[in-house]
């Protein structure tokens, strides 16, 4: 569990490399981005994504997270679909938080 946790349901540090794409760009190579899940919990996650571009708070995303290894897809693992809404972003740190749709 993360120190100084203020949430009702805590998040846990993961540092899990992934390949992320919004559903709107799934068929375009430029729509895929390498990133890392920094922490995750029952209701959401915080991610760092290389050059995701414009991603306004409130954006609804349907993402496919493909486990990655050494900045390459790990095809031995099944992609995990995740749907949610961007609830905050830190452009300077290339980070955003995603609240899952229930």
C-alpha cells in the first residue's frame, strides 16, 4: 500500500510495463503508446505514458493494455481491456489517473 494514502480503497505500487491504446485509434500504429502502470487499486490506476498527446480530464477511454517486456509486446500474455475516465493528469510527468467504469 502507498504511504500517506487518502483514498477509501488504497492503491498498490506496480510499475508494470504496458502498451496502451484508446479504442478510437486501435487500428492505427500511431495510436499505440508504451507506458507503465505506476499504481492501481479497486477503483482506478495511475499511469505514465510516453507521448499520449492531448488527453483532457473527463476523457472516456476504452483501452487495451498489452503486457510488455523491454518496450516490446509480450505475446505470451493476453491483452486486458480497461474502460474508464481520466480524472486528473500531470502533463509534465506524462501521468494521468483513470477511474474504472463499474
